[in-house]
C-alpha cells in the first residue's frame, strides 16, 4: 500500500425497493450510519463528505440527522452519475491530501412509472414532450434496436440478461425484485418499447448507499480488509454520441461517454479490462448491459451473443456481471445506483457477498454508471 | 394533409410555406454541421456563424421503436390513458445532413425495418386533432425500383 492509495474502509446500504413513509434523506442517513459502523469510525471524524439525489432532497440536509459537525459537505446532483461524481470528488480530495476520511452517499425516491421530465429543463421545446418523444425508454429501445441489427444480438439474449439479473437479485437480501423469472416469462411479458418488454426494464425506485474512504494512516490502520479505489473517471458526451432526449443525432459517430470514462479509469488504474474479475455495469434495461460490456472494453462488439450464452457473465462464470441483480433487480433510484455498484464490489472483494459471492477470491472489480443526458462514471477497485 | 388550414405545433420547427412540408434545421458556415431543430450555435465546432437550412424530405429509417404505453401527462399533451393507441417513432437518416427523431405514421412493428425509405409528412398533433394542430412525422414510401444499380 503506497502513501497515495485511497481505500474504501466502510460500505453501507439501505434496502432498495418501495418504502412508504420513509424519506430519501432518512434512507441516506441509514446508509451513512451503516457505512460508518462498518468502517468503525464516527461521523465526527469525517473531514470531507459529498453526495446527492436527483429527486429526494439535498444530501447535506441528512447531516442534521447524523449530527452537525461542521464537515465540508458538497451536494451533488448529476443525474445517473450522481454517485460516481461524489466518488470522484472524494477520491480527488483524499489523493490531494486535503482530507483523511471521507463519506459519500447517494439516495433517491421516485414515484412509480416512467420518468416524466419537463422538456424545458433539457433545453427542448414543449412540443417534444407534447408529441410523445420525451421518454427515456424510447432511447434505450432505439439504441439496442440498432445495435442488435449491427452486432447480431437476439431477443432471447435480451431475456437471458434479465433472467440473470432476477436470479442474482433473489440471492441479495437488499434487492427489490427477489423472484426469479424465466427467459420465456420475460419475453412474454408486456411489450413496452420494441424490442424491450416490461421485465427487460428497470423501474424507478427507492434506496440509498454510502461508503467511507480513507488514506494514509487511516487506511493502513483500518480493521476492515483493504479494498483500494484504484481509479475513478467521469465523462460527458461528445458531439456525435447518440444520447437520450435528442431530436437529432449526427451521422458521424464518436466514442460514447461510457467508452471514454472506462478507458480513462483503466489507464489511471494501470489495470486492463482483461484483468477484471467482477463487474457492475449500468443495466437500465437488458440491452444496456449488453452494449456497455463492449463499450467499457470488457468484451468485443458482436461477442456478447456467444459470451452470454456461454454463461460467462453468471456469478460462476469467467466475467460475473451485476452480481447483486443490477438496476433490473434493484430498481433505479438515480442518485443511489452508482454507489450501490461500488458497495457490491466491496463486498465481493472482501469475500462477504454471501449467497452471491463470486468464487475464486476475485481481486479486481469494475463499476460503470451511465445516464441522461450522456454522462458516465467508471471506477476500478482491487484488494 | 394540405398546408392551408393547419397550425404547426411549434414555430420554427417546420414550414409548409413553399409547398410540401420541410423541416427547418441549421447549418454551420464554418464546419458544415447540420442540426435539428435549428440552433444559434454549432454543436460540433461552437461557431455562432450558422444559417437556417431546410432539410431533405426523404431518408432511411436508422432505428425505430413502438411506444406501447401512454406517456405521462405532462409532458404528453393527452391525459387519457384509456384512449391511448400505440405509435411508432424512429430516427430517419437524411443523407449528408443529420438523423432526425420523429413520430412515424406506422405503428405495426412487422411493417418497419431498419434501412427502409421514409418521407416527411404532417399528422395531427396528439390532443390537437380538433383544432387542426399538426406535427411532423415520417411515413414509409414504396421502395424505388431496382435499375440494376444505376439509379
């Protein structure tokens, strides 16, 4: 362990799902307390904090539940990259020596049903929403529809990805969807946006996750098995990237924010995608997991059909993906998902993931989030 | 649908002034990038030297889906889930210009395929049917006869 190393010494989660009567801020405080207890440190010792939600309030309001300690706390509201952005800041503060112990927290609480954003908030005319184009599900459907035709992906593989998610979710006591579904049941469920059926999509939901990060003596002295945060990288879209809520898209194409964030994270870590033992990638719907596997470099484009059929992405496979059930089984509380992924990697690298533990003592983990309006954050962890 | 007695859903989106409907885009004078809807700066090179450009009426279907559930209102114009009918939407690649997102006149998935030729048209805007409010859409057109690759 070098003086520059940043590690994760505590991880906490509030179960994902629906929690009537519990506010997002209460879930955030519960996750933060769990992370602090796991790390064996007190809230008073934290000297930097960052976190946020998309729709459930300002994260620093939760400090009034944890205690008013004067800690510098940055509120983050950065779409699906909220957790990744908070992690990026905490990592940079620790690397710079500006803090020794940091807490990051992500949480959210969304009503049932698809998101219904205001076009004006996205720089679009009201006509875009009035005519029925303002739905994130449409974007994901059209992206995978095109991808399937170019890279030989079948609807059966879309269903297999969702079946794996629910299988893994059934092993995760903190997951929302804990009932296994067969690929046939998933294919036969209600069509939402061709080619994606109801059970191929995640649902907006509720939940919270938090981590305690440390450097120097606080890291070396931790009683928890060391899990190093080797890198974290965050990118936004370039011109030519196909993104949600786009009335037009350039004909010329460019690397996606996912591809750029993943490449930057691997380079900074000095670890390649081939070294990854367990990965969590954004699976807003089952096609997203398939596309993101290749965009992050974890496999080649057009390789996924065979890769998934071979069982490689299962918990016992060569490259286990979304071992906690991903967004499909946990739902999508926007601010919480990115840190849920890292929470899962910490458990897997410690060997504490219980019934869903990846066999063979994994040493390298990778996390990827992606979301509107074209943002991605990736992290590489190792033990 | 003629352009005589219709009200566009938004100003500056399309025009019926000179005959058949045309989408109003913009083109960068510096790098040539075409955008839709028209915008005052170039999304690629950031130049503010952009001019209005009427886009091609024909293109090919780049990707598509069917909207099978009623969108929430707002922002959708109609708040009547019981009366909802699925509709198609997609991106149409206008050669040498840009890929435009649009509603499609076709909602049958078996009659849509990537690469099929499409043409711009007008359709009643959701909720605006009785007031003559229209929006743009693309409809499938018959394949051009194959002249042995010469045309």
